[in-house]
C-alpha cells in the first residue's frame, strides 16, 4: 500500500522526508494492528523540519551542507573547513588556551576539583578524580539572537 502524505505534512520537502514517510508507515501498521517494537528512523541530509522538544537538531552532515550552500563550496571543501575549525579549537583547548569568537562566544577550559561520589551500581563511596572540562560561554550577539523569538 503506497503511503500518502497526511495532514501533518506541510511541504513537498517534508513529504519526501524519510522520517515523515517512516512515521506514516509506522502509523499505518499500528492502525492495522501490526506495530513493531523497534522502529529505526533514517534522516537524510538537509532535513531540518523535524524538531525535538528543545528545537531542531542540526547534525554535522546538515551543517556541512548548509556551509556548502552558503559559501558556494563543495561539500568536500566545506567538510574539510569544518574539520579544520574543530581540530584547531580542540588543540587550543587541549593546550589550556581560550578561544574567543566575537559575537558568538568563548570556549575555555575549566577545572573540576577532586570530589567524593558514589558508584551508582553498588552505592559504594568513591573518589572522583580532578579533571579539566571544556566550557562554552555564549556572547551577547548569540544570546540576543536566541532570545529574538522568546
């Protein structure tokens, strides 16, 4: 039985989305009493209309596609550029440096002191070692942009 877009499909792009089609198929099977316990979804690159409770999830593949579209680069070049940015950011943080992107925010390294904790499986008391963790502080422009719709 071919799937037909239901009332929740708002655009041709959404109608062709594998998640939308898979959801419709699952709904169809559920109505026929043949719902399965496991259900895997495959999201194709560029499918940005699905939202989580906190907003739309943008993964690395979708970000690369957006960079390529905005800059007229090939996806390969956009991928290499993004990988370079992430690698340089990681290296700077590993050295203990901070990275500040004016208007976006600042990445830094924060230290956590050694502390007492409990093993969740046994309830046994244990010591959690001191560690360094990456930290992001959003800039004013990013905060303002995020709060535009609020």
